[in-house]
C-alpha cells in the first residue's frame, strides 16, 4: 500500500472513530458533519470527500460492525443445540447494539422513516445490510441441515427471513423500552426463537 493510500486509510479511520464517539455522546440528530470534521481535525470538504452525507458515514460504521459476509458461519454449527447456534450467531452479530445508548437508536429509527433524500439513503443502506445478514443466516441454517441438526423440509432462506423478523421485533421492544436490560432482551429473544424453531430441529 502506498503512503498516500495509508494516509487515506488513517484519515478515514479517524473520521469514523470520531463519529462513533460523537454519536455516543450527542446522539445522531445533534451530531453534524461540521462538528465531526472539526473534532477529526480535517477540513469540511475533506470529510465529504470520504462520506457524502451523515447517513453514509453512519452506514459505514454499521457496515464495519456488520461485516457478516466476511464471517465464517461454520463455528456456529458446533453447538449441540441448533437454537443455541442461532442465538450465538445473532448476539455476536448484534453485539454492537450495546455500543450506543437507546436514545441513539431511537433517533436512527426516526431518521429512517423520514422523506428527505439523506434518510432514503440511510433506509436503503440499512436494508442492504439486513439482506446480508439474512443471506449469511440462510447459509448457517443450510449447514445445520447438512449436519442433520435441522429439518430439511423447509427453505433455509425462509427460515432466515423468519429469524430476522423475530430479531427485529425483539430489537424494537428493547430500543423503545427504557427499562429493558440487554440481558432481558436476550432472554426474550431466546424464548421467541425457541418457540418458533425448536420443532424444526432434527
């Protein structure tokens, strides 16, 4: 890698690290690109060269945390309980949820339903991340089927979609219930997954 490319990588990382810190401290809505640029000690024009909008910056943060396409699902197949395999997979992938306060995620959810172009970019980008999670989950379930730990009579892709739906509903309950702890979220998610999928295991 050339020195120029190394410098670009360092600048990108500095911007993302600063944004992560400011999103945590001030929330998504009240953090501006100008403030991130100043805190990162780069020009405002420079930050827009790397990230065209605040939503694009957030998507890059989430994409780094959700690099599911680069994760080998094989180790998640080693547990004797297929339901526990799914729980371990979801909780590992979603561990970054705890990196930000609930108020931050509430602001992101509010931004997603907005009609301005930047919110459309955020919404579309998050959907792409979701599809990546669903595809990798389908691969995991297919591996469980190949090991005869899971019923072969249904589509792994459909099961992955169902698992995604359960996870998102439980996540919304967690985000909007200020009194719900992450441990309670995990317990509730486990109950729902067990209820739906326990009968599908071999």
